[in-house]
C-alpha cells in the first residue's frame, strides 16, 4: 500500500488534488493510504484532512517527513516556492508529484531535474491537460494517423492580468502542444514568439512553431472576453480537434469535446461534461498515472527532466523571442 502525503492545502489542492486522491482511495481500496497533509496553517491542514480522508495534519514539512513513513508526496505550492519545497522532498528521496511550472524560471527547472537525477527520486510534473479525457482520445487518434502537417492551439481567458500569464498559465497550452508534437508531428524543433498589447492593457502572446513534419501556431489571449482552450491537428484528408471542458466566470460552462474528421466527414466524436472538473480536466488522470507508475516500478511522465523544454518554451513566449530545441 502506498502511503501518500500532500504538501499545500490551499484552494487548488481543495478543488483538484484533494478530490482526485480521495476518489482514487475510494475506487481502489487497499492500494493507497492518505497519510498526512502539511500546511503552515495547521487548522487549514486539519480541515483538509477531515474533508478528504487524510489521517494526520502537520504545520511543518520536516516534521512530517521525519514522523511519517511515506511512499509519495504531492507538492502544491506557489511557483515562487516550488523549487525550495519540491527540492526538499526530492532530496529526501520521496517520490514527488509537483505542480507546474517546475520552478519559477528555467534555471530552477534544471535544478529540480538535477536533484531528481542525483537522488534517483521518481517525480512527475502536474500538466493536467495531458491527462484530460478529451486529450487522451485526441492523442490516440493522432498517433494512429501521424504525421500531421499543421497544428493550431489557442488559450482564451477573461480578464486575466497576471504579469507572467504565458509562463504561469500559458505553459499548460504550450506543454500540451509539445505532447501533441511528439505524438503526431515528429517533435517540436523551434518556436518564434511575439508579444502584443491588448486593448484592455494586458499582453497577448503569439507563437509560431516548427515541427519535424510541419508547422503550427499558438495564440494566448488572456483578456479577450471568451473562455476557451482548444487544439486542432490538420493532416492529409484528416483533422483531429479537441477542447477542454470549462466552468468559469460570468456563468460560462462548456463541454469538453474531441472530434475526428476524415475526408470531410465527422468519423467519430465524444463529449465530456464540465463537471466533475477534477476528472474531466485531467487531474484525476494525472494522479492515476503517478500512482500506477510507482506501483509498476516505471518512470511517470512527464518528469522534471521532460518538462524542462516546456519551461524553456514558456519563457520564450513570455519574453517574445525565438528558441530552438535539440
């Protein structure tokens, strides 16, 4: 039985990771024990334990690591603290699931990858888009019909004025584009980014992509007044399109969907409701991947090492510059 701890009992853990782990424990009895939660606000940790079925609460990471016999730890912290906290857990040798981005910049991402390699610590970065049911279906179609010739992806949001939106949130889209490129376009080779000023006073980000088998484009528009995240692969007489489900502000709710078009006809289509968000947006899927990998003795994916190129791409998008990949 895997004994699991969670570090960071904030709002993101409460609506994404707590429900995912509680559901896994319920659906797979005897496989995992939800052993401990750590948060510097001890009362918050106690409430989280009561809500999701964890056994004990701690206000201090080192206290938890020394008091508990653990097999895995979820690290859900602000990006400014991810390098320190995930690094401490990995230095302890404890298999680590950490929220994206893996570090506040490319240097920190490399440092986490180095710690994991030096200590031999299994690890996985939480890029939930890769594990959303719509993405898994689209990837299956794309792998069967590869290579594709063009990829278009867009992330549209409402009134998001984060100073580093392309790095902190846009990295989700960019990582998913990398995964699609690996599966269906012989890998991402280079990117050229441009940053423009939106009418609302925020920034828009535009990235032109070169893959082994074709080209692509990403648009990240944080204040465009529409909530959408969608991806399309265009091939010869074949198109694969999918969109993430959303429950957002202003009463916006939309289904997730995946469509396969062949020679102008809709060959196959599936939809997923917006709720439960933690399932259909991929959080439960990534939890299953990490736990299954540990049970089977294989490396989960993506690791910190594998995520370095996503961090590099997100930095280039944020700064509006070019980047090449080996």
